[in-house]
C-alpha cells in the first residue's frame, strides 16, 4: 500500500518534470527549432489542429524554419496561426511553403523569455509539491486508519522527500540549461 502511494507520487512528479521540459522547448531561443511550434494550433476544417499534423518542418539555417503544409489549402490558416502566436515572427508564403525567419533576440526579449521560463519552472515545482502533499495525506490516512505503522510511514515520508528533492533539482537543472541557452548570443 505504501509502495503504491510512493510510486504514484513519483509518476506525477516525473510528469511535472516532462511538462517543464516541453514548456521550455516551446520558448524561443536565438536558434530555430520545430519545437517552437508545438503549442500553436491552426483552424483546419473548423477544428483547432496542431501545426505538426498539418505540415512538415525543416530548419535550413540557424534562424529560419521552412514549413511545408501537407494540404496547400491550409496554408493561410497556418500562416495566420503563426502570426497570431506569441513567437513575434512574421511568416512569408511563396505558394508552396511558409518561411519563418526569426529576428535576432534583443536583450529585453531574452529577459522576458527567462522570466517566462522561471514561471514555467515554478509551475512544475508546485506540481511536484502538490504530488508530495497528496501522497503525504494518503500516508497520514493510513496511520489514522491503523493500516500501517508510524515507523513505516516515517520511512516512506523520507523516501517521498528524497523524490521531491530529486525532481525539483531536475527542474532546476533544465531551467539552468534554458537560461544559458537564452543568454547565449
């Protein structure tokens, strides 16, 4: 019973770390990469559809992304979705593909992105702590219902604290890497 609670909490913590990694991938750095478009959806036949399902992405150089729609009728919707996104780019259309040239990041924009990354990291940490709190409540309930001894629960709480620290440290490492990437000129 105790092992199940710990395992479930660790799974939730793992998903919080993955969430942070996905969010950081969507934050733009000085280089172009297809993950920047992960959170963008375009209106396609009345349905909000992720861009990855509508087009292929190529990165011919460090500051350009070439987007080739599978269906050319979706081109204007894709272009509009990119223009309306928070990427701050203006796509150009040549009839067959969409070119997105990324402008050089200014110092202010870099600081904004670092601030955004810190916010996303804090959201992930809160999620990890929430998983810890839920597991601790479940462990306390076991003691209260006399389904487990207090010594076992104390050991389990130490295990839980170690898992919490491990996962928050992972989030901090990913954040540090993203900050370094954003500050790189």
